[in-house]
C-alpha cells in the first residue's frame, strides 16, 4: 500500500469518526494482514580461529 492510499484511508476514518461512526472508522484503519516472509538462516559450524602462537 502506498503512502497516498494509506493517507486516504486515514482521512476517511477521521471523517467517519467525526460523524459518530466509530466502528466504520476502525474498519478503514484495519490493515490487511500479509503473510510475512520468513528468513531461514542455515547454521553451519564455524571453524575455530586461534592466533598462530596460541597452543593448547
């Protein structure tokens, strides 16, 4: 939804709220829920890094 569309919905909600139609105003403000993209991060074992002079 673009910023212009969002502002238009807000202005319509304000108009209805001022007229006493609070439920209708809430309907305009309710956004459609979109499925979120889930990022899957594959965990790989990290190599153990040690300074060249460090000995175990």
